[in-house]
C-alpha cells in the first residue's frame, strides 16, 4: 500500500470510529442517567398534601414531582406547590432553588424535577407540602439525587464533536493527497503525434509545462505545487 495513501485513510477510519463511539456513548448515558441511574427518590417521598420527616444528607438534594399519568404527553406540567422545610435544632434551613427539569415517564409513572436544595447539615428535616393537585393521581414530592455519572454524557458528547472535527480534517487531507498522487502525463491529451515521430527533450518539457499549467488553471494544482513541478521539469 502506498504510504502516502495509508495515513489519510487511517485518519478517516479513526475519526469515524471516534464519532460512532461518542454518539453511541452519549445516547446510552443519557438513557441510563434518565431511566436507570437517577435516584430521584433515594431519601423518601412526601404525599401532596402531607408532611413527613426525612433524613437528608449534607449537600445537594433534588426535589421532584412524582405522579401517575394516563396516556402520553410531551411533559408533566408543574402545578402551584408550597414546600416548607424545617431544619433540626442547630442547623440552618436548606437553600431551596427552583430548577424545573425534563419529564421522565416509564409505564405511566412520571416525574419532573422542581427544586434543588442545598443542605448544610445532615439530619432529620420536617417537610410539609401543599398545592393544587386535584387532577393528579397519587402526587408526591420525591427527595433524592441525580446520577453519579452525570459527567459521562459530556465526555461522550465531546468525543463525538472531536470525531466530527477529525473527520473533516482527515477528508480534506485525503483529498489533497489524492490530488498530489495523480500522475502528470508526459504529453497533453490533445497533442497528436505522427506515427514514428520522436519528441525531443525540449518538446517533452514544453508539453509537460503546458500540462501542469492547465492543471494549475483548473485548480488541480496549487501555485506552490505548480512551481515545484515546474522546477523538477526544467532540471530534468
């Protein structure tokens, strides 16, 4: 195999593999994070309306609306809700920030993130919930955390983007190598030689110069490639 051809082809194949791995990995991790690894109810649930005591760890806690739905829809609308969280003695109340997420539905069991809480001290917190949920089936607030592998979709997404850039660069490289590999004919295609006529060296050079000039004018050769080929012909 021509070594000048093998490197561009290998680059194209490598970039395609990188793109495929990145795209497949991104799809798989998004699916797993949404449906398998997201422990949205890890710390318990509170019915709406209702109250309960939950043991919450220090750090970020997600609060999601969890209910049953009938049929299929594009999203789970969040009704007006009121959340009150009382910290144990000596601990500061959690900082609650609204953070509406995407709806996840599995077999008519739907959930959507509503808030994110920053808990400063681990302990048992008193939680009460109320809201306009008359149209919902068994509504409750779930307290948990997202997937521990939330960074992997970003990794595979970056890998897919890198594969796209590599593919573009390798295709351009391969096209340039293909153009350079084309042999330059000794005599122009429109030159007809009488039978038995032998061209002199000067005539051969002249025809070669005409040929590379035509290739340059058509864009098949760059100016630098034209000059390099011209020097080669004149020195031969």
